[in-house]
C-alpha cells in the first residue's frame, strides 16, 4: 500500500492534494493491466481482485466522514479517482455505485443508520453497490415506477420489479426507491416515493429474486423481483413520501461521477490513438502525419478537456451543497459525447487492429458507448436543459 493510500485509509487528507490521489490510483491500476480486464470481460466475471485492492486502499470510502472510518473527502476527489481508473484502461463500474449512492445516505440517512452501516462499508465488510430505481415499464420516467412499499406495523412489504440494477449479485446493501402512496393519490407525481436502505443478504430467498442480464459488456447487471418482501421499518431513509428529492442527490452525484469516468475514457482513447498514429507506418510515413488522422485526434483531445472542466465545476457546486442539476447534466452530456468521439476516433485510427481483443480498444469502445444511454439518455438531458435551464416548453 502506498503512503497516499495509507493516508486515505487513516483519514489524513488535509495535507493531501488531488494530484497525489491521482498518482496513487494510477499506481494501483498498474497491477491490473489490459490482460486482467480482458479476462474478466471475456468470462463476464466480477473483478473481485480489483475491488479488494480499491477497498484496501481506502478509495471506496472517500466520501464517508472520518468519524465513520472514511476519508471525508468531497466529490471532486472521488471524480478524480474514477477518472484515473478509466484513464488507466480499467473500468470502475464494479465500484462506482458505492460512491454515488453516498449522496442519498449521507445527506438523508438517520444517525442510527449511519452509525450502523457506514463504518462497515468503509472497512469493506459490507458493500453498497446496488441502486434500485429503474423499472421496465417506467424507464427514465422515475415518478411512474410501480414498485410499492406498504407499511404494516413495524415492517414495509415490498412488491414489484427493478431492471438494470447492476452489481446486485455482488452487493450487500441496496438503495431502493418505491411508492408508499399511489401516484393517483398525490398532489404532485414526485410525491409519495420513499427510499429504503435494503439489506440484500436478508432479502435473498425471502421475497427477493435476482436474475442476471447478459449485455454487450461486463457490467453485472440484473433484474430484481420483489414478492411480499418484508423489511424493517427502520430501513426507511428520511421521511416517507419525500424520497424523490432524496434520490436526486444520488442521481446528480452519479451523473458527475459517470462524467469523470467518461473523461478518463476519452484520455485513454486519445493516448492510445496518438501512440498508434506515431508508431504505425503506412506508405513510408507515420499515419499521424496525415491530417485526416491527426485532426480527429486533436478534436477529441479538445472535447475531453472542455468536458473535464465542466465535470469538476459540477463537482465543486455539488460539494458546496448548491443545486447542481444544470451542471451535473451538462457535464454528463459533454463528457459522454467526448468519450464516444474519442472512442470512434481511436478505433478508426487503429483500423483493423482496433477490433482485435489484445489492443483493448474494442472492449473500451463497447464500455463507453453505454454512457450515451445511462444513467440518463442524451435526449433526456437535452429536454431537461431546454425546460429547466432555457425556459422552453416541456416536451414530455
């Protein structure tokens, strides 16, 4: 373990800067080269060795306050960690939910919930990697979810279904959104939604069923069914019926952190494209000497730089406790488009070799394409900016 990692584990962060954290993450990622990621991708396995290393280094507990065993850092440091994982050729999908779900737990969880769970999450004894929000019939129309939580004495009874709940098979806890009041019985459609911190270890086999969904990349995603699952009433986070507002904290953090991952991807693709364009000789000269090759790489670089500025501005606003919807959505839009442009450019630069597994381009190409769709689609971001920022008529 590096001295920086030891300092993170100990919560001694006042004298550290983000560059030190970036350096420590890169050192850790050197232990997990392309061969490692190709293997887990090929076998569709959970990268448990990487997750263990990130946990041991304290990187997964950066947002947890020092009093609970974490580092008490802000979202900017967290974004830097995820960016460096992706810039190093890895994929942080196996660990990032533990970071963005913290927004909901830290801001709205009870003192008892924090005291019980946060030290165990910080130590790695417990994993919080599942975010149960999306449903088949609702998609990104979150207020139209139909999973219900009915209060019966000292328990809530959960019924319904979630989909695209990644890492559910590798998580101990889930932040779950459910309706506690029917949509037709509330004044605003965002009312009547509640958030729960669900112990999945207790739920498995007692009303909760997890089915894996195989996708084009190794994301460990699943669909989950709830059939009269009973959970203790003290699993409720915050006030009943106010969960939509709470979950937005997690969603904005998620968009900022995903943007950081996209920035890291864009860096990786650009670096690989530059290296290959300098090394590959065709017609007696490096292909990078051709403007048709060089200009798209330069444009991808510029787009990634702009996206990075927006991402860390969004993180700073979120850290300050200010509304960050505009900045979080803009960062995710720009960064996901920058990473996809860089991916396409990198693949085109490599030509046929870009499709060969050993170059890692095709794997990263598949992985970064997701972020045009998730955790929120590009069109919905544009609709949000049009309505809530620019004052245009609502489109949906």
